[in-house]
């Protein structure tokens, strides 16, 4: 996760109210249930000292609450009379609702869940074009679609090959191949535009074999490095069939393991060359803008955690997770941009 996305929060003066609503099974009275859940959290914030304008700002944001909050969960952060963060919050069921009133927002739970997620650019290709999905995939909730587009290729003429041979059929065959390549080129042009904004960690190619191949052959080297192919899914199922979603979760799990192994290797190599630290040295490195990647254990709150988020957000650091039990001193480590004196 790139902590710079939270910089705007830390630029505001605190204290901050942080509210978590966990995902639950929605019912017919979902809106009323959200209201009751918020009322209990509001009472806690009031007792803790949150002013009326902050509570009213959160209540206004929840004013149109429906079953969506029940199904997806929600995170809100407010200071003064402004809501600074209002996002869906995918988390393991059973985590419970929570609320905090503190000098800094309590974002450890949110940051860890975001760090567990994998951004997947999903391409379900056919001969005419492709459906392109931007999915954020988590273990507990599966794919969450951020955006989706249908790309129609600019190629004209038939794209299906003839079944019987003849000289004219060979021309039709060549025309069909050229149309397929042209349509694939149009799909890849759209992928380049989307990837520049979405910054996927994986590019999943699904759909027909020939269409997938045509798209893959047009990809830049940068995107080609991210490719994972699957034979599941297809436009006939509106790209939302259960089999494809299962594969997206599997691919995300493999990517998460790969990232964890890479972080462990980098941490070990960094210690040898003065480019990795842990414990109090992480705070000093963060204050000097030296932290490239902040490392946290899965379920272990780090000492000075909220201060580290604030400081690292100001210097555009990333945050990643290492497995619980890794034994980082004070629960935090860092891979550095440059060595710092201890």
C-alpha cells in the first residue's frame, strides 16, 4: 500500500474520530441496523470527547446508509466538521465495530487490510475486443470491482475463420487474423491507459485462447511481466462467473506469497548493507525520509505505529506486511532508500 494516499488526512489538525463498521449479512432492515450500530459508536466517541460537529459530520455521511455497508463494511475518519476518509473496508468477518478519538487517526487495521489486498487488472478477451475490470482482491471478500469497461476493437469485417479451404478463403483467413490483431492492439492501448492510473500488481488474461494470445503479443514489456493467464471466465458470463472469481482469489494468494518472500529476501540483504532496520531505528529513519518500505507484522500492532504512518505518508513510503511471528523489534521494520547512522 502507498501511504501517500493518506497524506491529506495527516495534513489536517486533530484530534481525529476513526470509525470502523464491519461487514455483516444484510437484511431487510439493514439501514436501521447501521443506524443502531452507529448510535452505540457515537456514544463512545462523545464520552471520549469528540465534539458535536465531528459526530454530526460522520452521521451525515452515514445518512444514506443501506445494506451496502452491511455487506462491505465501512471506514470513516473525521476531524473538525470534515469527513476525511469514507471508504469500503474489507476485513475478516467477526472483527467487530470500533471507534476511536485520538490525536492521530487509528488506521492500523485499515492499513493492514489494504496491504493484504492485490490489485488485479482483469482482461476477458474475445475476437471483437475485451471487457476490462479493475479488481481489488482480498482473501476474505474475494474480488471487489473498482471499475469496468468494454473495449470494442476498431477492426471491421468478419473475424471468424472459414472452415473450408479455397484461395478466397485464405484471403478471408488473413483478413480475420489482421482484424484480430487490430482489435487486440486497441485493447492494449486501453490497458496502457488504465494501468497508468490503476497501477495493477497482476494482469490477468482470461477468455478465448486466440484472443488472449493476440492481446499478450501486443503488451509492453512492463505489462507482460505482470501477466497470469486463466482459461476460466468469458464474456458470455458477463465476466462475473464464480469460477473466474475463484481463480482471481487464487492468483491473489500466490502474488501475496511471492511478495512476502521478496520482502523477506530484501530485508535480509538490506541488513547486510545497512539498508534495513527495525525497532526504534525505524522511527529515526522515517524522520529523515529514509524509509522506502515500512514493514509490519500481520496482526501485531507496532510501537509508534500511527506516528510511523503519518511520517511515512509525508515521504511517500510504502507499507507491506510480514508474517506474524517474524519477530521484528517493536513490531516494525523498514527497507531504506539510503543508509542512516544509528
